[in-house]
C-alpha cells in the first residue's frame, strides 16, 4: 500500500533514504523558499544524478524559488501555477509515486507544511543505449560496455533496471 506524504520535511527525507537505500547517485538538496521573505519556508528537491538535468534543477527550479515568497495558507495547486515555470508538473500525495518519478529521471519537490509533493519533469539522462564492446569479444555472459564517465554509466544502468532497491556505492580501491 502506498504511504502518504507527510507535512514534515524531515519525515519525507527519512522515508526517501529508507526506500532509496542511500545510493550515491541520489541527490537531496534542501533549500529555503523565499529566503528574503518575512516567513521563509523550508523545502527539498530529490533526484537521481545522471538521470536528471542538474543544471535545469539549479537554474530553473531552486534558483527562482529561493526568491519567491510562499504563504503557508496557500493551496499547493496555486503555488505551482504562480511559482513554477516547468511545463510538465504533477502534484502527488503518495510517496511511492514520488519514488517512481525519481527513478524515471524526474525531480520531486517537497515543501514543509504540505502533505503533497510536486513532480517536475527534468529528465536529462544519456540518449544512447548500453552497447556491445567494439574490441573485446565476450564468449559467455552479458555483452555490454560502459565507456562513459561514472554518472553516465550509472544512469544507463538505472534506465535498464528501474528499481528503487538498486543502490550505487562509491568506494576508493587501491593506493596512489
């Protein structure tokens, strides 16, 4: 059964960490909406690095929202109409739907005091598929190669395996 989104930002962040297993490509960015306003409101945005355009998230979502003001009495639908410039925006009240959107390359905006989240289409993952290696022949097993940098490769794997149980962990191996 889907669990509902909490009005408390910390609770939503905790649920995201539990369900997405602290994967190294998960980005949760906390910020303040209306940082110069009389009543600033805490918010956070969650997305998977490599599957989402972080330039778009920073420039077109977080940046403008930091300069907006929000009234805690305002409906979330009115806030979306007045404050977000994104074309594809959806209001969701279930955390599992938010996680699915994150796994598909979207960004999810949580605002303290609201029991709904805003899913913003910010897909920006690599446009190529996993390819066969050109100079290494494999007799048995999968015939796939990853020749890009780390985040592109993890995004390619996530496109194939859309499961929130898939987690990546960064580790330093060896010495210099």
